[in-house]
């Protein structure tokens, strides 16, 4: 079972790749590790944009009011659905 959350998902995939590497061909290992690298790059982009959005939200009173509404509030890329739920 894969846990919810971006970083937990990546950790689970890496753990599975390491524990099952003897069952994978060299080509499949290379391809899967390349996908892990691409996923890590996407995580970094997500963190960058999240920081930008957080900064923007903090500087606008309308955004601050919206973030107090349950279900809308602050969102985080590491949570299920990426919305802090």
C-alpha cells in the first residue's frame, strides 16, 4: 500500500525500488530511478510555487480571509489532494 502525501509516496517508491532491485532488469532499474529523479524535480517545483503562493496570500487581506474558511484554508502540496485536507 502506498501512503498518501507527496514525500511519503516518493519515499515508498524509493524503498520499493531498493528492496526489489534484484527482481528488476538493469534497464528497468535505470528507467525507474530516472522517474524518481523527475518526481523529485517536480517536488522542488511544487515547493517553489507553494512558497510563492503562500507569500502572495499573506500579503492580500482577501486571501487571508478566504484561508479561514474550512475546506478552503491554506493548502499544502504534501497533503492528499494538495489542499491541506
